């Protein structure tokens, strides 16, 4: 009888450890969720790197032009940021 009870206790302990290995905080399910999150963040990083490269290229192009005409840089920045000076005349285009 003692051996049977010991067997059941050890079997339940093995079951508990196996369940934690699958569903626990560091188990297989959590590992899959982390891998999915890493893939999503990797895609987002690639998109952000592409946008960063585009902005760097645009800044380099503006740098050459702004040396000759600083007002061009100011106009481009205000256009991109949708800002206007208080003295500017703004024409609203309803098609945009």
C-alpha cells in the first residue's frame, strides 16, 4: 500500500511538472507567444528602418538646397508638419 501511495504522489508530481513545462511562465505556450511578438517587432523594425532611411535621404537632399536658400527648408518643414505662421494666408483645399 505504501508503494502505491508513493507511486501516486510521484506520478502527480511528474504531471504537475509536465503541465508547468507546457503552460507555465517559461513553458512552451509562453515561448510561442514570445516568438510571435519577436517576429512582429522585427517586421516593425524593418519598416522603421526603411522610413528612417527615407528621412535621412530627404534630409540630405534638403541640406544641399538649404545652403543656397534657407527659406526653402523652412517652407518644406512647415508643409510637412502642417504648420503656418500667423502672417501666412492659408487656402483650404477640401479635396485633401
